[in-house]
C-alpha cells in the first residue's frame, strides 16, 4: 500500500502494480480495496499490460476523509493520482465511479482515455427524479441518526438487491465493513444528483471513451449507456454479453486492455 495527499491534505491510499502505461481504477458505492476482490482481480489482470493504480476513494478503507464533503475534493483526489502516475493516465470508472470520472474529465483533468461501466443514470422523468430525491432524504436521515446498517441496507435494496438477501447479509461477519463505509453513500448520492444524465456536462468532454453495460443488466442500465455514448463527442459502445452490474473481471479486463492499448 502507498499513500499520496490530496490538495486538502487528505491521505489517499492505493496499490500500484504492473508496468506500462498508467491506468487508474475508480470504484463505485461501497467499493474499496479491503472488500472488493473483483476489482483487485481486475487490477491484477490489467497489471500484465499496464501500471495499475487501485485506490480507496476518500472515507473508505485506508484513505482519510476531510469534511465537509464536495465533489471537487474527489476530483482533486483523482488529480493527485494522475500526478503520481506521471501527469496523465487512462481511467476506468465503475457505477457511480463512472459518474465521478465524467465530472473529472469535464473539469479538464489529463485523462488519456476513459472507460465507463454502467453509470447508474435514470430516465430523467419526474418519477425517476422523485425516487432519487426520496432516496437521498431517507439516506441523509439514517446517517444523521447513526443508523449505518440501515443506510447500507437502504442503498442495496434501492439499487436492486432483494430485501431478503440483504437481511441475510446483515447477519454475516463481513457486514461491519459495509457499515463502516456507509457514510460515503452520501458522497455517491451527491455525485449522482437527481440521477438524470448531465447532458450539458457530458457534451463538453473530448476524451476518447468506451461506454459499457452488461447484457443481463436491467433495461435502464442499457438505456443510460446508450444515452451517455450518444452525448459524448468521442465515444464507443460495448455491451458485455451475459454480464450484470457485478461484472466478471475475466470478461471485462480484455475489453479494457484492448481499448486502453489502442
């Protein structure tokens, strides 16, 4: 493990592996190095061709945190990693991490190429915006009351996990790791906003981009990927057959390697 310091002094922990052009992995909600074996495996696979930076977003794992939170602080964290990587890198963003990557690219960070997997944007209609607003209100209230377990469960069930499965998870020894990271769900909520696609932001991004979804994911994920790719000036589309939001690193890694090396 290594650490760098962001502009506000927050320590950002990361693992560095492999040799070659730099690739930075940006995780989604809950993801960090201690509880994310799939991204660790993805890093190992990509490290056969690239220098890979797998980091804990602020407030997670071994990284620090500095309040109050702002999306700009997370962009500065990524900028610090880009500087550590030599000033520029390719970036892979997963789920809400894909949205953070879009914000960073729009701000003008030196991203050579970016690959995005299932940025969880909704349709943008009134019902979808209201659902996003209700989720944010419930999450904020639970976190304010210190009910981290309930906040983690709310996030999981809101975004598709069966309630019965989540209830079972709460009885498992690993559940405290999800509770520990629950406050950062508010950070992902801030990044997502009302969960509609920020078209004006996206159309300003010239970075070559690969926009991906899973063939077995819900229709809204496919629709979101289509809309994001359509809005970006320099985008390619790819659907990974048989994959869901919980994408298999063995399927994902070759696609990323081909795109980043091209």
